[in-house]
C-alpha cells in the first residue's frame, strides 16, 4: 500500500469517527468555503483509489446519488459511520481542534510532547480538557499552525484549502513515523450501573419531570455512542429493580403476572443490552421474585459468587462467552469471543438476611473472578469483562469485603471492569486510589468505569484490537464517562414506550392522598436536632410493632424505635432533603420520608446495647475543641446520614468535645470514649441490663453496628416501613408534625460550631434560638451556626 494510502486510511478513520463524536446532530450546514463530511469522504476515497459501487447498500436519506458511491466505499472499508441509520450528515463541518487532534493520532508516533506547548496560544482555554495532550502533540509535530495574533481558534471550522494543507503536513510527518498496514478492530463497551428503577426522567418523590438522570436520558447517549462505533456491546451492573416508587408499584400494587416482562427489563431490551449482573438491591424482594424477574429478562443475567446453600452450586449463571461479530478497519468481518462475568458485594447476606439466611451463601468477589477466569479462557474468550457490583476499594484486601474492584482490576487476563455500588463516578472520583489513572480511566492499567447512579452517566470502555499469531490482542484501552444532556429535553422514545403503562400506573399510585399535615415536614436540620421527619417514622414503626407483640413472649418489653435522616443532602446535593408542604399528604410523600424499600424488624437487646448503638451514631459529629478559635464544622461530612440513627423512647445528649468510640466500620478506636450523656428511659438513667424491643429495618438489623450485633433475638415482620407510615398517617389525620426533643447536642462554651445544610432551610428555622443562618456557600448550600 502506498504511503498516501497508509496515511489517508488512518487519518480518515480517526477524522470521521471523531467528527461523529463531537459535532452535535442538527448542527448548521457548513458554509460554501468550509470542508464538509461528504466532500472529505469523496476526496479521500478518490485519493486512495478505494473501490466504489452504486451506493445501493446505503440507508442514509441525506446522501445523493453522486456522492453515495464514495460514502458507501468509506462505510464498507470501515472508515466512517453515519449519525444514525438514516442520517450521514453530509453537510456537517469540522472544527480545527478536531482536525488537529485527529492528525496527531494519525501520525502514529509514540513520542510525547509537554503540555507547556499550549501556552503559546492565548486562547488555550478553548481547547477541550480531554484533548489537550493530543493538541500538544499536534503542535510538537508541526501539524498545527496558529495565527499571528497568538490564537489557535480551535472551535473554528476547517476551510477547504486548510484541510488540504493539513493533509499535506500529515503526509510529511507520517514519513517520519510510518503507520501500520494491519487491520484493527475498534470495540466499544457501554455500561450503566445503580439505575435503581430510574427508568423515566421523573422524580416520583417531587412528582416532576427532570432532565439530569434516568435511563430514558441515558438512551440518547447510547444511540449517539453506537452511531460513532461499528462494534458495540451494552452491559448493566445491577441495583436495577429497586429504588423508586415504580419499583414498589410493580411489587405490591401491580405485581408481575406469569410471563410478564418487568418494566426495567422491557426498557433494557428496547436499548439492546447484552448482559447484566445482579446488584445487592436485586435481592430486596426475595429470591422467588428475583427468579420471576430474571425468567423474562431477555438477555443473560449473571452472578458468580452467590451459591445455593443446600446444593453448594452457583445460584445463577456465573459467566457467558458470547460470539460477537465485529468489522475491522478494512471492512472485513470477524467473530470475537467475549467473556463476561458478574459478582455482587457479599454484604447481601447481612443486608437482606431475613430473606436470604439459610438459602444462599456468598463468596469473595475477587476470588470468584479468579476461580472462573480459567474456564472463560478455556472456552476461547478473546476479551474478558467483569461486571463488578462492588465498590472501588483499595489495595488492602480482606476476604469477603464488599469493595474489591481494585483487586479485580489487577487480575491478569481481565480487559475491563464496569463497576458501581459506591454511587460514584470513575474517572472523576477516587483520586486517592493507588494506580488509578484519571486521564485514561484505568486502575492498575485496566480500563474501569463507574457511571454514577440513577442514570446520570453512560460508561464507555473503548478498545483497539489486532490479530497476532492467530489471536486477538488488546493494543489500547480507555475508560471514560458521558453525562446526560441536562440542557435538552430529548429522551429515548423506545425506553419511554417500553415503560409507559408502568410509569402511568405509578403516577396514579403516588398521587393517592392518605392524610394531611398542619405544617411543613422537612429534614433540613435533622443532623443537628430532633426532627419531625424522623419522629413520624419512629412513631409509625412503634405503632405497628405494638399491634403485633400482644400474646407473644415479648409482650411486656418496652418498645424503642429507630429512624435516620435518609434525605439530608451530602453527596446527593442540596435538593436532596425531605420537604413536604402543609396540606394533603400522598403516597409519594411516604417515599420522601422513607426512601428505601425496607421491612420492619425488631431487635431484643439491653440498655447497654442501646448505649453502644448511640455511640456509633455519634460518628456523625466531629470532635470540637473548646479552646480553638475560629469556625469548627460540627458535622462529619464523611459519615453517611443514613447511618445516623435516632432512637426514640429514650432521652440523651451528645458531648461533641469527646472523641468517637467507634470508627465508620464499628471498630473501637477509643475504648474509654463516652459521647452519649444523660441517657435516660422513663425519666431515669437507663438500666444497662433492662431488655427492650428496638424497632428498626431489616438492613440495620442484619448489620454489624455496635449494640445491634449484641441483639439476643431478631423479629422479622416482613412489613414495609413505608406501609407502616401510610397506616400511621391514615390513623392520625391530620398530622401535627413536631419532635419531642428527646436528643440534643450539648452546647460548647466558647466554640464557634457551624454546619452546612440547604439554603432552603432558613425558611424553616422557626423560633429555634440555637440555630442561626450565616450565609450561602455553594451549589445551593448555606452555612449555619449552632449555638
């Protein structure tokens, strides 16, 4: 092949691929002196003498008969794809930035150039952040020429004469760095995780449409990403069927009928998913329900580390090796064998113990990948991907821990990992994780993506493969994320159509009135004082258990009740608070008060256990130094609000000048620490030996909280906490929301204690003299002082 063919071939692949990626659909047509996609295809196909035919195989509606043979030749050669199956975007223009980045890639040089080269241009801020290393390379290679006023004008359209000059320079550069004539395969793996039944871009808790999350929004990205790559796969990483009232609706209001496809899977089938793994929340409704859902999934649902407790065999299909037809860079077809294995956090046996105990066992996730990898390789897998419903973790590995993605990424033979569970993003978060490369989206050199939560992002794992000695070899791989288009109302209509009936049924369900409230119910200050939004929950739980224990062996035990501020901002943002206005309360507000589909559980424990439970909750607060001048944040921002349990039925205070007794994992760090003061029951100091029934949820009851782990008996009621709240509100109508002030933070003389909550909280301060508004901070938050 001639040098021009070598250069033009690589150049065209990159140019048109990136062109599809960057130029938005619906962009205005190029002006008469600007290079268009159609003109460029014709020139390159002509220059390379690629074989042309009549263009009859094209499905594009915007390519005329004269241009069709050239576009067809480029498509068949694997050089370009359209915006969609019907649109090529013939008249779309290219920017200088795109052209120079592509030129740098087409040069096929391993030489690197310093980012300081960008400093020669005063408009360097206009360069795309992720493209700057390649822009520096383009400058260093002499491909990019700026203007006399020291500008690069990266967003400016490429003129026709400029395009020819760029190609000429590229030819000269490529003579120094000749490329390869070998065919390669580009493979794109797309992924979602932790969707939690956010199928439609709709906030059921606020009963309003949103544009910043939802599978219907991700579906737009999926179509765009597929249009850019001829070889794609689509995976999901679990935590799918639970999380919004839509999930509850399909469990308790309109249960699945035999043979019915769950709406989550109907939506995923509409998007063409290839496989998924189970997340921990897939087990929330029990094994029988999960089996029913999986039965109509329409694609493989995987898990390699959950075993049947009786038979000792895998409860689910541990892995698959699928045949994927791919097209290489020369247009030839190949069969690529793709191995996929899935694992889940072993914590499912703790979090859903009442449903899983005695039925399943769970092995370490990383060990399970190592166990089945040889089988996958023996089956002929060319590439292997892990769907890891396990958090990122770190280099320290404890058997059975929940977060082992780091360990999986260092296993030889694993080509990529789709992870989740942490509800974070990678690349982006986890900047302190060892061997994590944010620019390349790799951990230990393995491409890894964590695409957030609720459908905010689409994860991409992009690869180049080539054949060596009869086997496909990955020559490059990169992980990246794309956020949904928040400024657009576009949605994937296939997803919307697939879930239309379930979505409309859910809207009717959440709008059903159950009671009234005489005042607003909010959680803006639930982390610093006793709060009505928690009191309502604890009263409802207590009322339910009180109706259940008469005639049982525990009928005479006092009942305490536990609640936590599930919606208290933090990592979810300044709008993530309970905020129910005065007036009618509907079922949608129940989900606002109690986010999770938990069930009521009673624990039999002593007064001493109650004390230790509260010492664990004290981790919500930082230690305050009375002698220190200046502001001190009283709230520990690394402590999740859902771990801050309030126990009603006793009274107590927190002394935040004392250190924590326990760390975030419930391990003793200060043996003699005592932050919980004046703990009293029935107006008297609590008797450490007195027994109580403490009402909580199945998640907390099966955990390892101090105090909780000492419980002598567990009573699982299999009744949803939210249903108990609905019952309570129907019985107490109207609700007069108030808190009994059973707990408080002790004042610290001389200390300036501050905390952050939503700016909206200042409207609900009332006559509380201990809390003073200071001023706004950022992203909808504000600073307050605790006197």
